[in-house]
């Protein structure tokens, strides 16, 4: 279990350290997103449809069976195979 701490400034000027175990880490949150299926062998990940919220474009090769992971945002991609 991971522990997160929140630092709050009180009206007296003293800081309070509060243990917050209810929050998930960024990696835990991104791992809850299922892998995105795409038709081609190459996917271009930008992190978000809005360029202001995304990251530099990364072209990811999907030749392997396991999901390929974007090095910027952690989104996972798999190639959709037609049978």
C-alpha cells in the first residue's frame, strides 16, 4: 500500500501533514484504462485530443502480442487482429 501526504497551510501559518491513503498513484490510475485496440501496425499517441493537454507525438509499433506502452502518458495499445 502506498501512502500519500497532503501539506496544508493553516491560518496560523503552521503546516499540517495529513496522511491520505485514499488516492491512487498515477500509474495505478493509468493501468485502470484498458488497452486501446487499433487496426494498423503503428499508432500515433498524443496523450489527448486537445494539443494543449497532450504530449509530443510518439509513433508506437504494435508487432508484439503484449500491449505497447506510450513512454509519455502510459496509455497501452494493442493491434486488433482479424480472424
